C-alpha cells in the first residue's frame, strides 16, 4: 500500500531531464499542493506540470501557478506544445493539468470521487428458470403471457426500458430458422432472440396480437412494467425482478457466444470505449448470419 511518505519522496526527488530547473521547481510545488493519492498519479502530474512550465518559459511566461494553470494557457500548450503526442496522450495531459488547476485554485477539502456505474450481474440459468416458472404459475393466461414475454424479451433479446414497453405482437416474427424482434425508438434494429426463449416469446406475441406484449395501451407510460413486476415474488433468494439484470443476462450470453472475451484479451482491450469506432468500419451482417452468430437459430 502506498504511503504519503512514498508520494512525498517521489515529488521531492523529481528532477526532469532536458528541462529548465525552474520547470522542476514548478512541478514539485503544484503537485505537492495537489496531494495526489498514489505514486503513479504523482509521477503523471509531475511530468505534465514540468512540460507546461517548460512550454511557458519558451514563450516568456513566468513559472507562476496562477499564470500557467489558466485554461487558456493549458489549451495553447496542449495544442502547440503537445503536437508530437498521440491524441490519447494529449487528452490525458489536458485532463491532468485541468485537475491541477482546479485543485490548486480550490479552498477547503476536495470532493469525494463518485463510484463508477458498473455492469449489472446477469441472472444464472437457474434463476431464469425460476422466473419462467413463476410466469407459468400466474393466475390468468394474460398475466402468464405478459410475464414470460417480459423475461424473454430481456434475457432473450436484451430489450429493456421504453423499447421493452413498445414491443407488440406484430414485432415478433419467425425468420431464418429463429425468432426476431423489431425494435423501434432511438436505435431501431432487428434483434435475434436466443433460441431457448423463442417459442415462449412467439406464444406471448400471438396472444398479444397487435397490442404490446407486456401489456398496457400506451408505451409512453412508465408504469407498465412496475405493476407486472411488483406482483412477482421469488423469495429472498431472487428478490425483485430487475430488467437491467435481464439485459445483462443476454449481453453475457451473446458475448460468450461470439468470443468477445477472447478477442479483448488478445487485443489487450480492457474497456469498450473504442469498440464503436472499430465496428463502424466493418461490413454489415445480414439477418440470416446474425441469427446464427447470436445463437438465435434452433439447432
């Protein structure tokens, strides 16, 4: 575990090479005042601050935090002084200097970092089977059809929120040896339904006809799924049905089928920030191929 003493020693001993001595003094001063939480963070801030001070000296600016840590100076430095850096390095440089500027200008304690929103935990196959069993145990055919549609659209096609409420029986079709759901809204698309959920969803769609498969008359209303879920009880082991976890169940299943983890491990990718850029240049996959690839066709 890193101690404050270790961080202090790193800051006190920082002597940048090929830079004016004043750049090192400036870096030690502002980083010590910022009190970084780790040695790695301290080193990154020292490097950024020293480069800023060296840039300031090259254009005739004094190594004064009130002057160099202005947003206009930082922006000029990142654009001009960081021109040889990669875009990612320039973004990091700007973020570190912006943090230093905000920290040195602040009076009083630093705000606590908010926790990052993490992916929800998928349901296990046993839990999904229990939810479907509860659907089968509902007291009326209408409720049975709606509850099983809710589970199948979430865990079988990853649909939740407003898109879930808007799915009608007419949006569920049999195609290319499997079942597909047409999703409207902000991201219109066709979603292949995992084969294990196909027959149940088709039955619910047939019962709903042209109406919403999970019930209600107006998809814009936000209380359609709540009464449906509130009446279900899986005991202390299951808790309340969570449509976000149903979607996570589908995401995990499909990710495993297409080998996403093997791809990310091999590519050294640890987050999905750039995956959208990568797939934007790939050829579109037709419906028949998507059905097989995503596990929606019956073997």
